[in-house]
C-alpha cells in the first residue's frame, strides 16, 4: 500500500459485505454511449470487480441485480420509473432502488452523462462502506458551479509551495506522451466532483500562453474531458509585452484587447471547452493593470471580453498588498476591491483567499466576503499546507475549511454565512466558484503523505456541498482509505478532528499569525525582522513589546474591524467580546490581562503551546495502537511523520516561548518546562532546502 490508489482502493469484500455486493452488482445496464458514460461504466466494472472478485457483465437492459445507468435521452424506459430528474441540473444525479420487470435494480439517473459518472462514484463509496444496498434513495446536486484545483506548478516542474515532489505535468513530453497518471488524476478529481483545473502557477510565465504550451494544455484537456474536468490557465498580465509582440499591456489600449482576443481564439481552437484565465495582478511584484493606472475591473473586463464569445471566464485574484502602502496588510484587498463592486463584467469572478493575510493556521474570514454583493466571489483555499506543517505534519484542513465557510458575515443579517456568499444563494449569483491550491505532485501517494490526501478529499467534498461537515467527511475518507472498521475509523477521525487546532496551538495560538521562519514557512521565526518589506517580517504581525502582544486592528489601531458588518465590528472592538482564538489578531493585549479562563494572557499563551505539543503526543499514542489494523507501509509512514511532527511541535513551542519570554520578562507558569535551549540557539537554526520555496 503506497497510497497511489487514494480513496479509490476498492478492497476485496468479505463475508456478508461480499454477498450483499455480489447480489447488487451482477451487471451494468447502460445505453448512453458517450465517452463520459463509458468511463462511468468502466469505473463501476473496475471497482465492483475488485471488490467482488468478479467483473460485472454489461447488459443492454436492466436485470435482477443490475446497476442501471440512465439518462432521459438514451433511456425512454426511465419515464415509467417513479423518479423526477427536475432540479438535478447538468451535474446532479439520483441513485434509487427501483423495480424493473419485477426485479430489483439500482438506478443511477442523471440528465447528463457527467451526472452518471458522479453517481457511479457515489455508489462505489456506498459499496465500500459495507452497509446495506437494498433501499437506496439519494439525490445530489453540486451547490457551487466551478469546483477547481489551482496548481502552482511551474513549467520547469518545480511546484511553488508544493511538498509532494515535482509537478505531475510533464511539459517536456507533452503533448505526445500522455502518461497514465493523468487519467488517474482525472478519476480521483471526478470522484469528488471537481470539474476544473488551472494547470500553471499564478506567478505565471508568458510562455504558458505560446503555441507549444497551448498544445500541451490541449493534450491534458483531451484526457480530462470525459471526466467532466475543464482546463484553465493562469495568465501573466504582461504576456504580450514579454513575448515581444506589443509595447504595452494597457487594458484600455485597443491593440492590447485585440491581442488577447486573438489569443483567446487561438486557445479555443485547440481547446474548444477551455475554461478561462486565472490572474494574479499587481500582487507581490506581478504586473497588472495598475501599472497603467487602470484598476482591477478594467483589467479583468478586458480579458473577460476576449473570452466571452467562447463562454470562458476570468478568475481575478484579490490577493493584493502593495509594498509602498503603509496601511495594515489585512485591509488592502478590501480597500482595492470593495469600491469596484458592480463594475466587473458578468463572466468575471473575484477569487478571494479565506483570510485577509495568507493561509495562516487560523485567520478570521476575509472581509470581502459579504462586502461585494454585486460580484461573484470565489473562495480560494490552500490545500497544500504551506503554513501548516507541509507534507509531514498531520493537520487535517477539513475543520479549517468548515470554520471559514460557516462564519457569519452578517451581510444580510444573521445567517449570511461565507458558504452562502460562495454558493451564490445570498446575493442570487448563478456563476459561483471555489478553488483549492493543490497539494498534488509526483510522489507515489500524490500529496506528500497519506493524511494529506484527506485535505484534497475534504476540499472536493466541500466544493460540492459547502455545508457538509468536516467530521462526516473525515469519517468517509478514513473508511475509504483504511477500512470501514470502526476500530480504525473512530480513532483516526478523532486524531484528525483536533489536529488543526493542535497546529494552531503549537505555532500561532490565540490569534497570532505569520510568525514562521523565512526558510520556507516551516519552522518558527517570530524574531525575524530583516526582510525587505515590513509585512514580510513576523515582528510586523505579533508586535510583542514590554506591555503585551498582538496587532491592534480596532479604532485605536488599524481599524480593520470597520471592514466587517457592524454586528461583527462591535463585537471585535472589545477584548472581552472578541473570540479568544482570534484575540491577538484584533488586539494588542497586555501580558497580565486576565482571560476568560482566569489565567493571564502570558500564562495562557504558554499553556496553548503546551497543549499543541500534548495533542501531537496523543496522536502518536493513538496511532501506535492502530498497528494491528493498518498495513505496514502506511502505518510506518504515519508513525514516522508523527514522530517528526512532535519534534516540530516542541521546537515551535520552545522557540516561541524563549522568544516571547525575552520580551514579556514574565516567569513561566507553574509546571511549564523551560525551553531546552537559550533563544540564540533557536535563532541560529538554519533549515535545509525547502522544496516549495519560490
Ligand atoms: C503566498 C505564497 C506565495 C504565493 C502567494 C499567492 O507564499 O508563494 O505566490 O501566496 O497566493 O501564500 O499568490
């Protein structure tokens, strides 16, 4: 077991599970003939064949024990079944036990073939659960239209913030060689309902849009098409200039608009269902329309006009902060974008990170959610764990995703959750989207560790339905990845569910953020103050001084709270009504200030660091007890990584306590161990090569 099969392992069933499955999967009846219907059929044959040991036959019409894959266009007999396909849309499906000529049959029905494929994967999930398959009655439709992965993959196969080996896109050998991994990639994504992928890094190279690379992207699009996955590309704003074809990239220059129109036409000739462009503009040194004194909407709309005749879209990122802007970094995206609400073309989405800084272990939700009702806002989560322990630390992100999605923006009163902003229901948007920065590479296990696969899985499931809970998803994943046996599922889910909070505790407790080392954002570096831009330095974020610690974002400080709805701003204005887990994000708090627990802030800070370490120790113990239930390979990997995680957690704890104590000058609370080394020892630590560094 090297993890290659992800959650699509289809292990051989035994005992009653085997007999149940065998009797419910004798044959597959399918009339639809398209490529997508064929992959649905083949996936069922593969999955059921592996689980039962006998490949189901393919029948023209449903018989007793058939799985019947039907669309209205190909199966007139569907009309006489007691099922309604209205409301399922293009991608939804239903699975229902029905009777055909007196025989029990499992019907998977959808308006389009892609719904059949999603339904087939759902059925295979159920089949692996080992439960009854007798009276199934399921309807499912995705709540978000665009469910995308963003690959930060470079053309030289390095991956920015990628910790699972090189890029899976073998640009050199494309378009001729389309390795089997591409198909398995598409299967895995389709099994979750992911329907698009941006192939290249947001820090894009102009070459990505030249003819050879368009041909390579087209080859991938051909592989992905049967799986319902569209290809998108990141576009570098200055591409026409850097390719030497124009002197300017001013969006209002007609030559520039004509260049992009011709480029879009060229791409659509090669990829007729091309999805569109993702753009990082005027952000971290990337070029953009502001270089020509034009705003983001003017830039996005020019590209949108080029794509519009082909049905393409623009995803314009709101991840901006300027080196010459002295204002709080957390406020800058809102300041730039909020005034543009209503000015974007109807095929533009603004893609916003979950928080206002940058994928921290914990961030309050981004103030743009709820603040731009006239613009479809797309969520950007980071699945790759740049700031959460990268490939080795077990920090399940399902809970982080859920926490953001269920945050209440109060934009239209109580209950205006981020999920409702994203799924379009709050403001009546039809064009909706969610993106996850992929954690995929050429490692055999795809994601750098077995447990990192759960983050890809959770992202996909939440993209389908942002109101699914992280715990149910973890349960599903653990059952598919290990076994439905509760002796393994229960402890694994328990480990996962508290793991992200543990990382928050041993890295950035009580609302701290961005105090990672400069060497690749892995270890601790709260003392760092030497980087070129103030907001790249950890000291900018924690602001520890003799009095206290934290970033004052109330009216006495940067007043970032004013970017939120009044209900929220009021609550955040006072320490006493601010959620403790975000405290130092919003306030500069005195070291001796008493928290709700009765402890002083300083004591509480130390205790949180200790709790983080203790949780990791607990995970090691829980995992050790699972040895009898997990195959040796995957057991060993997790055992080793948890051992490394405990070292990391201790290092974080000791380094941060040593550093903060040098400023607070307070004694450690009773029972807390002194850091193993003096502060200078931690400061002198050098980290080895970090694979994801740009
Ligand atoms: C930060 C990463 C950087 C990315 C940037 C982005 O450190 O590598 O290029 O975000 O999202 O998280 O554009």
